[in-house]
C-alpha cells in the first residue's frame, strides 16, 4: 500500500476543506439565485395575472358597453319605428285631408274659372225678377248658373247661363210654364246686361 505523508495528508485535508467551503459558497449562491428566480417568476406571474385581469376587465366593460349600446340602439330603433309608424299614420291622414281639400278647392276654382269665362263671353240668361233693394235672401254667390246684376236702381236676378239664344228661350218657356210669367231672356257680357232679347 502506498504511503502518504502527513504533510501531504494535511494538504489534502486543507484542499478538501477549501473545496467544501467553495462548495458551500456555491450552494449559497445557487440558493440566492433560486430565490431571485422564484421572486422574478412570482413577479412575472403576478404581472401576467394582473395584465390578464386588466384585459379581461377591459373586454368585459367593452362588451357590456357595446351590448348596452346595441340594446339602447335597438330600443331607440324600436321607439323610432313606433314613432315612425305613428308619424306615418298621421302623415297619411294629413295627405288624405289635403287631397280632400284639394278636390274641394279644385271645384271652387273650376266654378270661378267658369264664371270668369262666362263674364268674358256673350251669354244668355233668363231674368226672373228685379228689386229696388238687394234682397240677399233670394241669392247666393254659391249658386251656379245664376246671375246677380245691378242695373241702377234695380238688382236683377237671372237663372241659367246659356251659350245660345235658343237654349235660353227654351228655358224661359219652362219657367213661364211653372209660374214666372214676367221672365225674359237677356244677353250679358263682362257681367253686364247688353240687351233684352226676343223671348220667342
């Protein structure tokens, strides 16, 4: 067996002790590094968790806001639709009323246009009565085919607006048959009497 000298043995023990000290220091450094790694891993996990929670919260709030906005918009659209339907009915009713008023105004317009035309043309009418005073109860401007002419000092009331003398004479004969013995045919132009025509 080989023989080791005591000095070598002591040196060997010293080297072993040094190696153990170095090994313990290295183990301590490894423990410190492991703690630092665990701390940084925990910090990274906590930061990742907070970020994930923040993102999830942001998405939830955005989704909720969008949902509420969509619900609000659909509610507003439903209300607008209801208001639109009500407004549409009101507009249709208004249009119908305006059409009716337009028809009535058209009739009135036709009456006045016909009256103006008759005033410019020579027409024949059968005068049935004359009064010194204007007897409003006998006449109305709303009556068609009726003339009210002031011939000083009288107010003359004539019936019918005829384009030919023959038509007026036939109408006069009918009026005489029902009791208007004094009726006669007169010609008019521009709302004024031109002359008394031959009754036959």
